[in-house]
C-alpha cells in the first residue's frame, strides 16, 4: 500500500508518515501544493492524504486537478476546520473522505486503509494461494498454519504477487508499489527481498521467476 502525505507542517508530515510506515505502508511526503500535485500525478499512489491549507497551491486546487486528470488515487482531505460547509466543499471537489484536525491517529490509519481497499476493490482482504494465507487487514501471513515473520517489504511483495493471481509482476512494478520514491531504480533491493521471502516461505516454492519479465505466484 503506497501513500502520499501532503502537509506543509513538516514536523506533522513526518510524524504522520512514520506512523503510517509503522502500519506497514510505503509513504512519500510533500510539503506544498505544487510538490504534492507533481508526485501524485507522476507516481501510482493508493491514497493521498491531502492537507487543505497548503502553500503554493491550495489543497482544493490540488484535489480538483487530480480528479480532472483521472488520477485513481483516493483522497483523504485534512483540514483545521470542522464545519458542514468545509465537509461538503471538500467532498464536492472529489475528495473521498474528510478528517478534521486534531485527529486520533488510529482513526487516520483506519481511514487510509479503508480508502486503499476501495482503490483496489477486486482484491479481497484475505489472499490465498494453496497453503499460503495473507491477511491484509491484520497484516499477518501464514503458510500451512505456520506464522511467517515477514519484514515490511517482504509482506508488500507477497501481498502484491498474491493479488496479481498468477499475473507476471515486473520488478519495476514491485519497486514502484512497495518501495517509496527514494528507491534507486537500478537497485538490487527487489532481488534481495525476493530471496529472503522465498527462504521464509520454504518448500515447495510458490514464487516463480519468469525470464526477464518478472515474478508470479
């Protein structure tokens, strides 16, 4: 699950990002409207957490432009105001949800998770292949009833491969969906993570390397 946080209060942005990362989400951060809009249009995010009062370009403008561009990311709008007019205004611009500051962090995490599931409605919350079971909501994975102690990236890779239902997933897609924008496209991170994941899954193998095309369940 990949999330963009657009918040001009840098301390708050980093706090939110770190909390979402602890919930096993991949998070990028922008601190103004133009930067947030550029990232949201260039990268494939499940959810954009968008502060309404942004410098450079107002959050309302950013939201409206994302909708006009056909961006598939779900938008959770944050605001210091908590009035019916603000709520209606944000939703009318195309935001998918609305949260007033200050907010309880578990509520933010739950809202982001719910929007991410709406971004991929075809993927069930529990993914299965043979004796491999991954619960996206509880962030747990098992094989033959045995818990798998997966790191965040290993969990993300397995989740994406299971959701693909046998489709070949290129390394570039894994890097884009599981890592953040700071990842080097020429890194060996995908290969290293794949090797660790395969070792933890054990035999018989469930992940296949398909030539130079990528990986599949």
